[in-house]
């Protein structure tokens, strides 16, 4: 049966991984969001070339498993001598940055599609009203479209955030010692893999559960009274 | 490109075949679990509703990778206990069960939502017609709920297809694992993983087409009414 003693004793080994998992999640979310903005604007652009390019970008990153994207960056790029001799090589051979690059690109496709949809959902009349009031295009975007789109996108984005935290477990496949990586190591040392991975599961659950609680509070704080 | 035309290409295609079978097995397991989960969530008994709620909460909060590991190692321990000697659970069975378990949690939410959207009058009509609760559910509610659930269900199936790549971590030679093996042998990792990515794109695109087809069919059947 399940050995609770082992589960308890393995927590300290995994806690080092928690710091890395959180660091990875934060950086991926930050870069993913920054990249998602151009993806979303391009997706809604009137220029067919731009919107087609954005669609292809989204299609590729959403159609291929994230683990393959991680492997393409971490193992794949080194195939090219030009990459190996470039000044970027110290970054591109570091599994930490490889995971961040791959998952940020991946996340930007999901978030970009989400934001694009939310921006399209902003009523045209509001945009026209803002323009009629003499607001510039940029100002309209900044004061009308983006705030409304962010509020509309937030519930789905919260989901995205949780999925991103869970996706950082892929770090363990490229030698990083995040929670999953630390669990793999502890599993091979203790010969009690079952208990170790249950302990890791508990850690992830606590992380994601508190995160989704916080995000719900944020949604409530941003919700306009009278709506929903 | 010549690389993929050689025996290595075949190895990738074989991996793709394993990926597809793994997806279908997990889909079958997950659909059953999804129906069971939705029934639990819609149950009159508070305990069953709590179990259904916990099921989804646990799966939402834990990475699929961890669930695969737990079922793989836990399955071996359980089988060993049952058989009285060391039995290793197969990677395929552990993977299909783990991904089916995950799929079922999301599917139970999808089914519950869809069943809730079927108008209450439909239940009542079933009763008036003299159908038992079970018969009314199977004959009246389920067919309508299925149509409502199809888009989200299909979407989740495509996610499942991609998540099968995670079973590579326990050594099952599906497409992602096959690509790792081939890239190690050929020393051309980018070419090989790009090839694997292309195969995945073909698979997800095919899945999307099938899904659109199924949605169009189910819409046509109800075009007159509903």
C-alpha cells in the first residue's frame, strides 16, 4: 500500500524543484503574453498576408505537441553549425532557456487566438463612438478595446495560466530539475516511484489550486457590476 | 529528406500508428469515464456529486505527465500485489489508462454541460410518453446532448491526440519517442523532429476535418427541429 512516511520524507527533495517550476511558469507567461499581442493584432489585421501568417503560426503551434516543440529547440537547433557558432549558442544550448523559448512560443499561439477573439467581440459601436468622440486609433485601442478584451478574455486566460504551469513539467524531459525532474531523480534514488510522484502531484495541485483561486478573485475584482 | 525516406521514415510512421491507437484507446476509456463522471455530477446524492467534483479538480490541478507516472508505477505495484509476483504493467496500457483518466475528467464537464442544456421539457415529455427515466435519458436526452457536446468533445480529443506524446517518457515507442530514437541514431535531430511535427500536423488536421464532418452531419439530422 501507499507509504505515507515516504511521501512526507520526499517533500523537502521536491521543494527545490518548486522554485524552478514557478520561475519557469512566470517567465513563460510573461514572454507568452508579450508575443501573443502581435499574434492577436496580426490575426485581426485587415491585411490578408498578415492575418494568414498569424493563422499559420497558430496552426503550427497548436497542431504539434509541446514536447516536440521543446525537442525541436533543445535538441534540434544544435544540428546547424551556424547556430552553434552564433553568439546565441550559450542561450540556445541551455535547457532552461530552451524550455522558455519553446513554451512561450507555444503559449503565445493559444493566448494570441484568445485575445484576437476577445478583441473581435468588442462591440463595433463602442469603437465607432470612441472615434467619433475624437479619440485617436491608438487611444481607442488603449482605453476601449484592450480593457474590454482583457476582461472578456480573463476566464479563458486563467485556464491558460493553469495549463502553462502544468506544461512546465516538460522541463523534466530536457534534464531540468523542476518538480517533475526532482521527482524523477528522487524516484530513482528511493525505489519508491509511486509515492514520490504522488508527492509531486500534491505539490502541483496546491500550486495550481491556489493560483486558480487568486485568478478567480482577480476576475471578480475586474467584473463590472450588473454584468453576469 | 532522404533521411526520412529511409527505414527511419518507416520507424516514424510506425510510431504514428501507435500514437493513433493510443489515442483511440484512451478516447474509449475516457468517454466511459466521462459519462460516469457526468452522471456522478448530476446525481441526486451529494457524495456522488462530491466524487465527480474531486475527479475533475484533481485532474485539472496535476500535470498529465505526473498522472502517467503515477499510473505506470502504481499499476505495476497493484498488479504485483494482485498476482503475488512481479508484474510490470505495459507502457501502452498505463498510457492509455492515464490519458483516458485525464480525458474523462474534461469529458465529464463537457457532458454535464451538454445534458444541462437540453430543455427540461424534454425530460417531462419522456415521462408523459411513459418512458422510464433510463429510457428517456438514453432515447431523448442523450442524442440531443451528444450534438451539443460534439464541438467541445472533438476539441478535447485533439488535445488528447497531442498529449499521447507524453507517454514517450515511460518508454512507449509512439511518434515522439520514435523521433527521439531516430534523432539519436541519425544525428539530425532538427530534421527528424520537424518530420515528426509534420506527421502530428497531418494527424491533427485529419482529426479536425473528421470533427467538422461529424458536426455537419449531426446538425443536418436536426436541421428541421430543435
